């Protein structure tokens, strides 16, 4: 699957992808999910995102002994925010596996 940046949610499956370029129109962020679409995110895999100039790294804590029968499975989520958070710059820096779903108002 290729990046889908003109949809809502935006779906990112490629690292070093700029979702909102610095200096672009501010958007209202509702929700971000790291989705394990192929059931291949390993325990301790990392996701790196830069939001408004702040770099964040998240580590997946995946159950390796149980099969929940859910694909896709949400490995990590932030939100939903109501009201949304104003974002003027967002980059997916690093992602081991899976894809990122980003919802805006």
C-alpha cells in the first residue's frame, strides 16, 4: 500500500514522510493510531514522530504469546482529542512495521 495523504484518515506506511510541512496551514489533530495491519509488529518495535518540532519515540508492547484474532490491531494510539490539537508540522520519522492512521477535523 502507498501513502494516502489526501484522505481522512491519512494513512502512512513509509518512514520519513511529511504529513504537514513546516509553515503549512495549521490543522486540528483528532487521533493517531499505529496499526499492525499484517500482524508483524514485534514487541519493542519503535515509532518516531515529530509534531510541531518535538520528536517523540513510542515503543510497542505487543503480546507475543496470544493470538487475539484481530488484524488489523492497534499497537499504539493517542487521542481522540476533542477539541483537536493544533498541529502545524507533522512527520513520521521512523516506523518498524505497520502503518500510521492520522485523523484531522
